[in-house]
C-alpha cells in the first residue's frame, strides 16, 4: 500500500500473521521503499514455522532473506551485490536455496544455489558453455529439474537434468527441426553491446545486421522498443515470431536494434529499476534519445533513415520518441499505445507514478499526447477496438490531439481485437505485413554508399 499523499510517499508492504480461529491479526514485518515495493508471492516457511523466506530490495539489490516469525530477525541468505531473479526451490532438508541470477551479464540467466544459512559463496550450477537464458523447474528435493535453454539465435530446447551435476538425463522437447531451420536461415549472429549515454550510464542493446553487411556502407535502422518497468527487451533468449520478423527485415537490408533504458526490470540493482519512479515516459525517453544520438553517428548507420516501433508500452515509447525527438526519428509504428497515462490501469500507473492529483506534472509530461503537436515524421497508429488492456480510448484521444494540431498520420483499427491483436483469421499476418509495407514505403531498405547519402 502507499501513503495517503500518493506520489512522494514510500511504498509499504506489511506481512501479517492471522489466527484463523479467532480472526486476530498482527503485523510481524514491514517492508518499505522510497518508490514502490514489489509483490512477494513465493513465501515459504522454514524451521517448522519459526521463520519464512522473503524477497526484498531493502539493501539496494533483490535479495532473499530469512525473517523470524516475530519479525525481529532479518537475515540475508543471498550475499553480494547482485539481484535474484526468482526462487527456484527451497530445499530445507539439505540446506540449499536454488535461484535464478546473472551477476555479470543482465541479458542472461543462470541457476545458482546458496546455503540457507547464508554461509559460503553462491554456486553456479548452469554449465559455463550454456550462455544465454536458462529456466528451471526444480523438484522440491533439489535433485531434478526441467531445464529450458535458448539464446538470441537458438530456439528453446527442454531437457530433464539432475542436480547439482546438471547432467542431461532425457530430452523432453529438443525442438530439433526448428533449431535446424533457424541455423539454416541467412543471418549473422546477433550482437550484444553497451552504449554509454553520459553521467556513467551504460545501456544494454542488441543488434541484427543484414547477412551481407558491409561496414563501408550505411544502413537504415529500425529500433524495437518497450522501455517500461513491465518488461526487458535486451535478453539473450529466443524471441519467436517477432525475432524472425526482425531477421526478415535484416535480410531486406535493415539493421534492427533494441536498447533497454533505465527503469526496465533488468537485474542491475534497485537504483536502475526505480530511477523512473514518478517519471514514467520521461526518463526513459531521455535515455532512448541519448542512445539514438550515439548510434546514429556509427559509421555504418544512415542517420537519415531511422525508424522506431513498439507495442503497448513500446507503442507509447514510439510516440514519445517521434513527438519528443522528431529530429532523430524519421518514421514510427505504434501498436496499442497508452497515449494518456490517466487512461491506464491504476494498479500499474499508481505503483510507478503515484496519483494524478499529487503528481499532475508527471502524468502530463510522461504522456505522449502532451507532445503530439511536435510530430514531424511519419506515424502509423495501430489499435484493436476491443482492447481490454490499453483501451481504444487512448488512440481516440490521441487522434483528436493530432487532428487539432493538423499533424498527418496513418491509422489502422482492427475491429474488436484485444491487446494482442490476434483474433480472427489472418489477423497476425495482416498486421505484420502492414508494418513491413509501411516501413519499406517510408524508410527504403538497403545500404547506401557515402556518395549516395543526401
């Protein structure tokens, strides 16, 4: 819960112990944060109910704690300055905590274990050659696990392993046909990089270059963006159909890039994630623009052909970048965006922004609609009229704002489609072909030599 004043008051989460017979309830532990407190839904009792596990950022990193039943003892189980992504298993009998983390590389995920008493050093169980994203379903006794592994360029395979040796016992879903097809596609390996935007801030990114990339030429760039606290795009994991679409565009002669701004849920510490409190859409837009300014002067980038696209929060970010930094982006494709933060879910907006009444400037300056009149480039706006997440009202109000400002744009409404815009025969194909055509029409594909540039 949050203080009565909304924005500016600390987030508070109270752990209460209740008596089912009498109805008596008492608070045994209170977790606080100057921004918000994440929901903890994997509490487990230890020592026959004398203590319980708790996940908190109270020391600047997402750590697992053991808290006594009376709340007087709070002991960190996971040591060190790194984030625990999630708990995989609590094996109290053998005294181990299994969890997912990636202390060195926030784009990857690995399985670790640590003694429940907090002694010793964390032990990485994922083999060193499995660089990418590793997910596990660990048995309650910590002896077995279903292991799912993928990389940016390699689809997911699922196997049964034993622990702690991590030996493969049985292949459950090798995905061999898809993996073989993926390997045979015309492509270059995806590239991960970091871009420095000033004040010591480095942002993670990935890049897909054309298969026949020539560093002596300059290519159009399509940024794929999300940028909200609900998701991280820069992950070394298989991206499914969207990854294949990006690859197809690279084969057509585009460089596709994604950059994670501050505020995304990467395992880079509390300050990274919560720096955007009260300024959703503001700080993130600044980070994205700063990254674009660095990337657009790379010698193989054609700064006159830069586009951006995103869905949901990424649709909002696309609008923000076209409106706030029109000198950087030539074209944008915004799908199902939140145009005005006052029209989105309270459970989301109030967690990250406080209340509209106590943070009016934040809600105003974080909403793309405020800057709609600054649009200069090409905009494709796409929305399902039956969207029950980001209501169609967002696009309607944005349309009115752009009409009032006499800003030209293109609109595609999918009747009665929800937020995923997938209902109805042919819908997904139609949408992605629409995006492809719009991109090619306004940002011509293929490289240019220096003499061909305007």
